[in-house]
C-alpha cells in the first residue's frame, strides 16, 4: 500500500469513528474500521475516475456531510 493510500484510509477511519460516536453507536474494532475504510477509499477512487475529481476533494465533501448531521 502506498503512502497516500495509507493516509486516505487513516482519514476515513477517523471520519467513521466520529460518525459512530456522533450517532451514539458502538465503534467497531480497528480491524473492522480499516476494512470499511479500505472499501470506502476504493469506491471513492472509482467515483473520482468517473467524475474527474480527486479523492481528497471527495473525502472533504464526505467530512462536511458528517459534520452537518
């Protein structure tokens, strides 16, 4: 795994943790969070290819949506 991919997944793990905590749900163990993050980053890369945007801008949009709720 590359450095940037690792950073993307770490960012998504943090966002997922915040989302679970905000909804007062139990936070899954780190292995499950990493698996979810990897799937989300994969999907985000696919969306980025389709829309011609970069992954960071998509993740920033996701973070804004989480903060609104």
